[in-house]
């Protein structure tokens, strides 16, 4: 159902950005010894209550 899943295109963009972050920082997301830590925040111009809960 639409709105229940992140689209394949958005998933692709997220994974591409994560690879870039890993390369820039020399760390890997999920690494047990020296993990890349990532914080996510909303950057919407207009408040959309509940939107971050939907994605996270």
C-alpha cells in the first residue's frame, strides 16, 4: 500500500549517502569495533507531525 514503505528510489538514495559518509569518515555503519554513528533529524520547511515516526 502506498505510504507504508519507503520507495526503492529513496532507499537507493539513502544507501548511496551512507556509502559516501562511510568513505568520508573511514568508518562503516554497523562495524562492531569502530562504528559510523549517524543521527537523523527532520529538515522539513513545514512541520509535519508524525512524519519522522513514519520513516524511522
